[in-house]
C-alpha cells in the first residue's frame, strides 16, 4: 500500500494525470514539487513512491535548468539507496537512465502523436508488463531517447522510432518513453496552449490538434488500461517482494 507519494513536475501542463488518480484511489497523499518554479526537493525519507513526469527540456540542459542536477541526484538516491517504487514518464525515463549511468541523446526522428508500441519477448514475460497487449497505440511526444542503457536496466517494449519505450530496473522501478498519464482533460488543455499546438503542427502537419483530439476518443480508453495495468503490476511486485523478505 502506498501511503505517501512524491511527484517531480517540470511544466505546468505536464501533471500526474492518470497516475495521480491511481494514487488517490490507493488513498495515498501526493506531494508535487514544481521544479520549474524553483520549488526545492524535500527529504525523500518520508515517501514510498516517486513519480517523475515529462517536460520539454532535455536532460543535458542543466545550464538553462540547473535544478536538473538536483533532480538527477535525487533520482539516483531514490533508486540506488532507497530502492522504492518509481514510475517515470518521457523525461522521467531519460532522467532515470542518466541517473543510473546510461546515456540520452537526440533520436533519429521526433516521435509525436499516437504511435504503436510493441512488447518484446521479455516484456511478455515480465511481471511489470503482465496483462499488457502485445501492441498498442499510445501518445508519444519526444525528440530525445535513451541511447545507452544503464547497468541492470531491461527493455520491455519498443517502437519503430525508439528502441526504449518501456524500461525496468529490477521489479520496482519502471519508466516509459510514451505518455501513459494522459486524460481527456489534459488533451483539452492543449487547445489553450499555443506552443503545444505549434509543436504538434511542426511534428505532424497543420491542423494536427484536431486529428489528435479525434484519435484520443478511442486511444485514451486504451491508454488507461495500459497505464493501470503497469501501475497495478508495480504495486503487486512490491507486495510480493515484501512477502519474500
């Protein structure tokens, strides 16, 4: 059971979304640190779950966003010293990889919009991806990717563009390159953010928002199933590890 969770947020419009809802259903208290506003990272000791969201910045942009250094250090502490459940989304995947000694660089192509992700053989057998469909469409929004896995990391799913779409480290740490947190309300918010609309048009052509909005009516239901399965699997893995101990 999760009693107290911590989330690192990097943009006003990249909130916990579905994962925030799942935590609330567990009765967890969720503290959100708005790093881009200069909020300080608290002591990690009281928390038993860490959620790291996405953002438009890149992991190497530490001069423009100096708080990234403290965040990477906190993720390293969380995963290597505290070893408690972790979910990372997009930038949260890339920060995890760098914190553990991996590398992140520009992808060969930007990946934006609802795209197909496919489990590999390990993903079909892994407890953290149990119950996921072999292939599914889900929101992508990135131009960087993990280019070198950290020691101990495993790839559970890939796309045609990015080979690391779901990454796990052990049985309590997982992250996705895709955006599994999306809700209809978040998609609606994009219509009020000119920068987001511009990015969509640049990536997939003029009028992209209308097309994405139409696709979301079907795809977001499937997104919730995928994200809930991963979240539930993580909690089940936590329980099983505690029983074994």
